[in-house]
C-alpha cells in the first residue's frame, strides 16, 4: 500500500481553500520578517550616522535615503554597508562618495537651522 503526501481535493473545495490560505499566510509572514529585519538594519545604520557624524536621527535617515536614491541601491543594502563600515570594512565606492556628500549637505542644513534657533 502506498500513501501519498499530496492532499486529495475535497468535494467541496475546502481543503484547497485552506491550503491556499496557508500558502498566503506563509508568504505574508516571510515578507513581514524581511521587513522587520530591514527596519532593524536601517535603524542601526541611523545610529552609526548619529554617533559618527552627530546627525539627528531624522537627518541620518534622510542621508541613507539620499544615498539609496542616488546610487540606485536598496535602502537596506546601503544600511548594511554603513554598518559593515562601522565594523571596519570599506564602503563600496558609490556608497562612500554619496554618503560623504549627503552627510555634508545635512550637516550644513543642521548648522543653519541651529544658528537660526540660537
């Protein structure tokens, strides 16, 4: 006697519906896990920029966003590069160049707004 692991379709289609719902839920869970991990990576990179360049967290996010847009590299990938850089690795050329430029722009904006407040 052989047994099959493939579920047989039920006459009313409920087994197929449950399998489809389970597959959708598994895919949604995987997407949510990826989003949470990406968010944590971006938050860590913002912390690096805040500590090293003395940027406000909002400015740190804007720097990452600008670098991502100008290099056409996904935000979480730029964030991973910044974290690796903080741990002693070299930044990829386009990321390093754009990061320096974006930090410089944000630092000037921050100085200008600090001068207006004082």
